[in-house]
């Protein structure tokens, strides 16, 4: 069972993503509603993959990503950036920083699941 | 005195003896005294005797003087003391002129004392030598009666000064009634004389003034007798024609000798005040009017002693007043005519009214009959236009009068007023109606039999006729003006302004048979100006024949060209129809700021000589036309500029709208996308959870999901629109681009049986751009075309090369997507590139495809256009700059 951590300030959104992922595959999904909480949880929960929202209050997705990549415990965890932002800047930032994947909200569960599988497969390979 | 003579005789004797002794040396002195020789004795005796005689004489004279003094003092009271009391000059002389008395005033005046002048002749002392001689002789033979009682004499006094003394003489007679003493009492009137001469000078001047003043002045005494008349008065009222009484009194009182109490003089004598009246005098058939004013002359006691009557001739003033009144009336009549002329009535109606007004002139002793003749269609012929109060019988035979036929015709021929003096019939004034020296007609005014010609009447009627001429000319040309008016309406120029200009500047319309304006670039006649003789339009000569004249004029830079065309027409006779009636051609070039625009051409039936007025008139029309040409040009430029401005404005609005939309979209996207994510997540959750529920629930979930995704699509496009991606340029072959795009669509297209054909250039051309973005544009446009055509429809995709300047400044690649669908409505076409505008709501269009496409193409420095008309299909054009292959 793969462990997935969702970091998103939109609790409702995180709730449905969690529910849909759990329905779609063999996942153990945890949610955090802020970057700070997400970093802590990631260190403790040690997810196989993190779904990270970019636009969050206080600590945004990029900063959270940076901190996750700064911590040894979370350094290797792959991240899929999720955001409402569809501009090239956001994509480039995420890609160039840590070569992480990127999905634009709202994302259909099939697409998300496929992306998770792709990332996990790539990681395992 | 005798004793003194004797003594002097002895002394003489003694001194003679002494002289004999010493000078002659004769004997001793004593001896010589007593024993003189016989010679000496006679000498001495005679000397002594002489002295004694002298002594006797002086004694006698002294006695006489004493006697005279006694006589004068006691008998006549003419003592020096008495005479000194007189104060004036006084002296007494005897009949020889010897001065016997000389008073102190005389002494003072003459500078001589009495003792100095006593016994001397006054004439010798005081008169000029010539006068003295006369006086001496007169005195020698004078008798009592001869003495002048009063006389003025010039006295020469000490220092050579001359005095004029006025003397009064009183003669005292002796017993024989002969003058014995003369007493002269006098006054020095030297200064008086000077003043009097001055006064005489003044008096003469005053008299001159009084005589030359132009006012008759007379002084009337209390019994109304004239005591003074100045020259003017005498001239107006010579003695033989008037009594010695006041003229005014005689006229007012009908020559009564008694005070009338009515004339100014009588009134002045009654109340001591000034009075005036007007009197008229008939002299030699003419009537003179005088204004008489009386002024009182009052003495010290306040009594009116005289009345001064001044008489002013008012004849001329009255005449002038009369003339002014006539002028005023004449002006009033002319004003009425002019006012009337502005009414919208026919020329005939106006003339009838005008004649009524003229005949109502109060001082014009005209019959109530008058005629106006106007120059008829036949040359040099007058035709009766209108008349007033003429019976049919009277007007018969007057319908037509040739120039010079009678006095009326003569007035027309000579252009001078005529007066008929026929004794047995009405008399007439015939006034030519002249406008700018041209006879328009004749006005015939009927007068009483025996009416006397009066210059003033003729002048008045001539002025009226001139006024009529202006109105007749204007009224008869109104029709022509209207034609010009309508021409300028067609030209678009304010007609009123032009007509006013023509009237005021030209004064007279060119007598054109036909006149046209022809544009150089367009072979159309814009202006049909005047047609006096012909109904134009159908009878216009072939203008091409005369174009050469005008073109030559333009080449020579001359404004007007005049040609005799009778010869040319003669040659072409028959083929030109009515054109052969024309003899003269006139062409006026029309210039505008942008160069020659065309020419006015005029055709004339006669040999026309262009006058200055005509040139001016042609020039005005040419100017008006050139202004209009300029206006048209300007309007055209303005229209273009306006359209461009409007387009730019629309684009600006569009750009601003898009910009606002972009700003809005960016902020909104995040807020929409999260809720959309929740909805989508929820739907998918339900979809999974209710997988096994009935089909209605599943269908509902499916619909909700589709709508959510559609909303998501809109937001995505909106974000693309707001924040277009950066162009990753690469060299792109449009053929590849289209083929790649078509491969995405073909599957869908094949389903609906739509044919897509490509018409590519054989050679390859290239453009520079973002392949993905350009593909997105092509996808949008081809999808639009496919969706527009019905089943079995055709979409053509064409690539061709557009030369520089066709669409873009440089050579371009033109991609056309042409469909044979129903086309786009005109009102929709304008909104095609507006965001969210769509005609495919039913087909889930977002309305952003074309606007995004346009932005993408414009970001590629190209153009995207869509041309369409209903039922004609649509052409979408992508124009992109070519790059070198």
C-alpha cells in the first residue's frame, strides 16, 4: 500500500482527493492543510508521494517544496505540484527547481491516479 | 508919452553932437551941442521930432487902449476877470482882428499870456498863413451880417501844435451899426473830432453790416411811419410799392392808417414786447414769404419810442421745406415699392401694386392711369406688361410699341425720359426703366390735360423707375436664380449664400444660352446654370468637341477661353442637331487647391463679348464650384479618417476590454478552480460510490461531471487568453502545420461527411512561429469551418504567397480556410473577435477561440481576418510574414 500525503489549504478539496484516491487504488492517504503541517507530517508519515498545492496562505507550495527537499527525511519523496495556476512561470519554477511533476486543478481522478502511478513507477525504476 | 518923446529927442540931439565930435572930428563937443551946423541942425531936429512924434503916438494909443478897456469892462462886462470865469476859451478882438481880451483858458491852451498877445492880430498869431490872409481880407470888408455865428478853425499854437477849436462869435456894434468888437467863445474840439471820425468809421461799418446782413431792417416810429430802412428792406419793398408806414402793418391791416393791434409793430407798441408773424407778398406773379419780427426801442422812461422790424425772406426756406417734403414722400414711395418687392407675388402683380403706389403720390397731379411696358421677346419692342385704370378701348393698340415709334418708344430708344405736350389729350411722362444702362421697359404716367412739365416730377418718377428696374430685373431673374439655386443644392453648397453672392458681386447674370460644369475626371455635367433661350439638357452640344479648348486653356494656365464656334458648327451642321444655333463658346477653368478640377462651358446663340461683369460672374461660379470640389475632397478624406478613427477606437475599446478581462481572469482563476476541483472531486467520489446505483443517478452524475469539466475548459481558455504563453519561435512549414492539424480533426470530420480539401503551393514556403500556438489557431479555424458547413459540405484550406503590400508590408504567407456554410450575419461579423461572443452555445462553444487566435496571430506579427456574407460562406485568412526558405 502506497502512502500519499496531500498538502492543500482547501480541506474539502483534499477530502475528495483523498476519498477518490482511496477508492481508485490501494493508497493510504493523509492530508495536511498547511505547508508547515505537511512538512511535519511528511517527516513522520514518510509518504511515497506528496501532492502539494502551490497557492497556500502563510507558506506557499514552493517554500514547502524547498523545505521538504531540504530535509533529509523528506528529500527523496517525489512531489506532484497541484495548482490552479496554469501559467508557464509556475510550471517552469516547479520543474527547474526539483524536476517535479505538475498538474493543473481541477484534476480528474483518473489523470491524477495515472500521474501517481507514472511517478511511482519512474521512482522505482 | 509926449514928454518921453521930447526927452528922447534931447538925448538924440546930445548923442548926435557927441558922434559928430568924435567920429567926424568936427569941433568940440560942447560947441557941437549948442552950435551945430545947418546940416547937423536939420538932422538933429528931425531925429528929435521923430522921437517926440513917437511919444505922441504911443500916448494916444495908450489913451485909446484905456478907453477900450473901460468900454469893454464897464459897458459890455468883458473884463478879463469875467472872461476867466467862463471856463471855456474866450477872447475879444476888434474889427481888424486885434486881440483885446484873452482869457486864462486861451492862455493855457495857446501857451501865450494876455500881455504877449494884446493888441496883436489873432489871425497873424494863430491862423495858418493862407487862412490868415483870407481872414484879414474878410475882416477888412466885413459887415455884421457877414459874421459867421459858429465856425471851426484850426489854431496854430506854441510848439507848432494844431488845435481844432469850435468858435461862437458875438458881434458888438458901434453906433453906426458896424462891428466894433467881436467876442469869440470856443471849445477845443480836437479830440472830439478824432473820436467823431472814428465814430463815422464805425458807423459806416455798421451801416454796411446792416445793409449786407440779408435781413430787411426798418425802424418804425409810434405813428407807424418808417423812419429807417436798410438796403435789403429797400430792395424788397421799394418806396414806390409801399406807403411810408410799416409794410407789415399795411399787409396785416390792409393799409389802415390806424394802429391795428395785429401786426408785430402795433403789438410791440402796445405791450413793449417782441412779436413775429409770417406774411406773403405777391410780386410779379411770384409769391414771396417773409417772416417779420418786431423789437421794441425803449427810452429812459421805459416808453416804447420806436419798433425795429426785421424781415426775413422765407420764400427759399419754404421751397426747400417743400422739396424736403417731396423727397421724403418720394423716398417713402420707393421704400414701399422695395418692401412690396419682397412679397412673394408675381412680377405683374407687383407692377400693378407699384403703379397704384406711384399714382397715390399726393403732390403728383397725375391721372389715375398708368402703364408699364417691358422689352418684349422681339428685339427693340416694348410689350404692355400691366396697366392701371385703362379701359379696354384705351389700352387697345398699345400692346406692342417699337423702339422710337412714338414718345414712349423714343423713351426706350434714347433711354431718356419724355414728356408729351399734346394739347388735346392727356399729357404723359414716359420714363425709361433702366437697369445698369440697359432698357428693361418704359413707365407711362398719364397726366391732366394742360399739365406743365416740372423737372422735379420727372426726377422723382425717374428715381421710381430706377427702383422698379431693380425689382423687375430681380423678379424676372428669380426663375434663373432658382435654377442656380437648385444646381448648388445639388452641389451641396448653401444656395442662399451663393445667390446672395451672385446678386451682390455679379449684379447681372451672364446671359448664357446654356452653361455646364464638366469635371475633368468624370464625364458628367454637374451644373446646368442658365438657359435663357433654350430648354437645355436635351440640346446640349457634344461637349467632347470643346474639351480641347478647355484643355488648352488649362495648359496655357488661362482662366477663360472664348471661341467663335459658328464655323465649326457649320462644318458639322446636321450631325449636331440644335447645336448649330450656337455661335460662341466660353470655357472657364475651375481650379481647386489640388489643381484643375474641370471647366465651366457656356454656349451662346449670338456673338458674345465677354464683359468684366461676365468674367467676374464666371469667376464666382468657378470659385463656388472649386470650393465645392474642395469640400467633396475634404469630406472624402474626413470620411476615411473618421472610419479609421472609429476602427481604431473600436480596437482600442476591444484592447482595453481584453486587458481588463486578462486582469480579471488571472485573479479569478484560482478562486474558481479550487471550487471546481472540489465539485469534480465530489462528483468523481459519488460516481465511484454510486457505481452500482440506477442509471438515472449515473446519468445525472455524468452530466454534472461534463458541465464541471466544461466550466474548467472555459477557465483554462480564459487564462490562456489572459496570459498567453511565450512564443517559442521556430521555422515552420505551413503545409506541415495544416496537415498536422487536419490529422487531429479528420476523424471527427469523417463522421459528419464533410470534405476537407487542401490547395497548397507546389514549392515550400516558411514562416516563423510557435508551432503549438499556430496549430491551436488552425484547429480553431478549421473546427469553426467544419461546424459551420452542413453535412456534405466543403472546407478548403489554401496556402498561397501574398506579395508585399497586399496585406502586409512584406511578402506574406496567406492561409485561407474557406467554407461553403451559411455565412455570418453582418452584425455578428463585427463582434466575431470579441471574447465570449459565440454563435455555438448549443455546441458548447466558449466564445474565446477566435479572440485567442487573433491574439496569437497578432503576437506573430500577422493578421487574422474573417470575411463572410450570408449564404456566401466564410473566408478566414491567416496572414503571417514569410521568412526566407
